[in-house]
C-alpha cells in the first residue's frame, strides 16, 4: 500500500514562529481499529500534523443520483494509524485539534434504509442523497444556508483486545460522532497499545447532536492536530474525554443510551473525586446540579453520550 | 380542602402598567394528573397568575439528618389544577413563565436507594441529603457556590385517558424535569380535557440536564405565569413543546431514551414539515444538521429528551 507522507514548513501565528507540520495523507486508511495495527508513521510527543481525510463514503457519492441502499461494509475511512513514540499502555494520548479545513466545495447528507432514527417511519423515503454546495463558510441544504462548523466523526486509538469497525464507537474512541471533537478541543484517549496508534476520518461540515438521520454533511478534510502523551496520568482513563474551551466532558458509548449515560456520569464522578476532593456520592450529587448530560449520536451500532462539567468546576484531572 | 386564593395588584415593567395577577396558593395540590380532575380555579385566556409551589418533598426534608429511604408515594405536589375558560380538546394551552422566585433560603439535594443513575454503584451512599443554603442568588453545595437558576420540574395538564402520578412524565407533561422550563420560556401543551387543567410544582433552584442523582436542588417557589390558549392550532400537538428565547424544542418521554428521541425527533420533523415546507425526509435530514437532541432527565419512571431547532430555522408552527 502506498504511503505518501511529506513535510511542509508552516508559518504560524503572529510572531511567525516557524514550525514543522508533518502531513499524513489519506493514502493509508483503516476501516477497523484493531489491537495489532501497524503504524503508518511514528511521530514524537508534541509533533504537529496535518492529517488528510476522505469523506466517510470514500468519494462514492457525488450527486443526488448516488443513492446508498445500505451502510457499506467499509465506511468511515480513518487516516493512520499514527504511533506516538513513547506512548505506553496506561498513559493518556492527547490530541489537540487546531483546525479542520474542508477539502471539497460540497458535502453529502444521506438517508439509508435500515439506518437512522426514523428508519421505521413509513414517511422516511430511503435511500435519499442531498448534495450540499459550500461557499464562503456556509453550506446549502435545499434552499437553506447552514454555517459550516466542521467536526471529526471518527477518531480513536488501537483498542485493548477486541477489533472494532470504524462504524462503531467504543472505549478506544472510533465513530464517536461528537460535535465537540472540533477545532479548539483536545481529545484524550487511553493508551491501550504501544504508540497509541491514532487514526481519524469521517469529518462533517456540519452535524447536530444526535446525528439523527445517520449522517451529518459528510466531507473530506485537512485536520491540523498536535499529538502528545501524558505519561503516568494522575487519573487513568477507561474511555475518551474531551476538553473544550469551556468544559471537560467524559464520553461513553454503549448498547443503550441509559448505559452510556451511566458510564459517562460514573467517569465524570471519578474525575470530580480525583481533582476536586468530593467523595463519590457528593460528586454524583454535584453532577446532578452542574454541567449536563449531552447526546452525541443515537444511530450507530453503539450509542454515544457525554457528561460535561464546566472547567471552572474541575481542575485538569490528568495532572497532579 | 381549604382553598386560599386571592388577588394582588402588581406594578410591572418600565411603564408601570398595572395588571391583576391572580394568586393560586399551594393549599390545593395534586399528586396525580387525572383525566377527570376538578379545577381549583378557572381563569380567562391571557390571565396572569402567581402560583405558589411546595418543594417536591412537601417540606419533609429540612436537615441533612432527614434521609429519604425510598421515593415517597406522594411526591412532586403540583399546585392546581387551574382551568382556562374556553380551552377545548384539540386546542393548545400556552403557559408563559415570567419569573420563578424562591420561597425558601435553602433547598435540598437527595440520593435515595433504588433511584438515580448510579443506584447500582456500590460507592453510592444512599440515602443521603445535602442542604444547600442560598444567599444573594447563589446556593452552596458543600463548599461550592452554584448560581441559582430556577426551573419547574413538574408541569402538565389533564391527560386524555390514563392517570399519571406526578412522578411520571408523559404526553400531558408532568414530571418533565426539563431545564428549559424556566423564566422566559413558553410551554405548549395539548388540551385533552375541557379547560386544560394546568398544575405545576417540583421546582428546582438548580439542576443539570440529566438530573442524574434523581433530584436537583428541590425548593418551594412562587411562579409568575400567563396562561393562554391557541384555538384550532395550525398543527395539533401530541406532546409538550417549549419555546425558549432562541429555540423551539419538542419534548418526549418514553420507557427508553431511544424511544423518546425517536418521538421528539418525529414531532420536530412534523413541525418543520408544517411550517417550513420540507417533506418528512428532508425535515429529518435537516434536523440531523441543525439543532440538537438534548437530555432532560434519565432517572424518572419514563425518560425525557427534547429535540431543538433554532427559532430562525422554524417559524411559529402553531399559527398560520
């Protein structure tokens, strides 16, 4: 398989600090997060990357006549995997998303039979494809303008034991379809395998919490990220956590939303215990008053929610 | 049962418009929304009321030594019911919440055995009560200050056929525990019985989306509302809808969150069809891009979610 990786020199910021950003192209993608993946590239902690991603349907849908009658076996191509030197099981991998740029001037929204929240409603006309032209930071759905607000749908690391298709979200990340996984956020993953083995793809130009019809605006992107690892974190992670500008949010996926809520809240209580000195029950009560349970997606084979707490309520739980 | 209802003259607004606000005290409460309730009071469409509510535990919990070992049979006392003259099955009842004032200088947060998201976790120490002192618009949970942000937990109308305890949310409203049901919002209910028969209570001084531990900060309140009815609405409602400053949100409750999501989204698609001219499938796709699925509560006998769409995306669907 061809690997096409090169480096570019970027001038970043007001002070024209020159930094090297390694480009990882989408010539090498995975459709499964497996424990024993081979890294396409090894980078150093603190390295900045530009990761090119394909749209979730590998470019197969270009017009509204391109209908998809079932979820393809290979979907959500994730570029990578990228090893981070020194990342060791038990560590935490930190992925800071600096920018997500669209690689196409249009995206696609799909309804597929047997997929999505209203698949059982007789008024749902599936398959259907809508192409959304994009111009000047807004996209057009029918005659409505929607602001472009990109996010990464699938992002994760090599799992502990089981392999997961890139359609599935789980403790390793994967198809989280979480709107907070966007520019300005840092996503933390448990490291299950040496190097962590990060891969990402399935970006959306826009998506509402829930992803109810089964997709957002699917699109290829160039993603600027900086990867780092937190050795010996003050608290070990069982599942991903996202740090936004204003909040810490635990993320959990499970067969039912109830189970996902329970896990995300349990994780949040643990962070509050660790960093804020509450006992478990007080942390639990506090989380009933402050922060919110939020829906990521309700359409994938496992369902994903997050539990937020404002940053002023929770010190960074990963460091002492 | 004693009814103590009186009227006060209020001076409201910059222009000192004098209006009459009818006070409905908490001497008459219900613990069940039934189809055949007797109104405690009949008001006219457009009337403004001040509704006094008890805390959800009827004042039984005043110190941290007051532990509650199971959810009481009578809980969430709802003041009313109040009939709105002329409201007829098929109409919509509109309840605009102008203000929610606390009647107490402290509230209570509870964990009860067999109730709440972490009831199965061995670290959950139940029963536990935390009293939160309130001063200058903030409440104290242990040593943390939390801004007071009151909401109405239980609000609804007489159901169509089945009676529901005030612990249960359903199509008539009831124990919705929805953070948007707060000052500035208008809640719309289907009218199932003549007069609508509105009742409300179970206010919280603060509550996060999810209400994970089973309660917010439970507290007695005085609620200023204006009630109105929309005869022959342009779209009939099967369930409550809330209009906030920025969004329309459908609200649905069901045995699983998945079912609640499906119903809330189906309702939203109907509103988008009706008011925006989308067909069902395009409305469904649009709702996957704009607005969010949101969690109200995941702890009551039925679970409640809402599906939002920004107001600039949806014209008032109730009027032509």
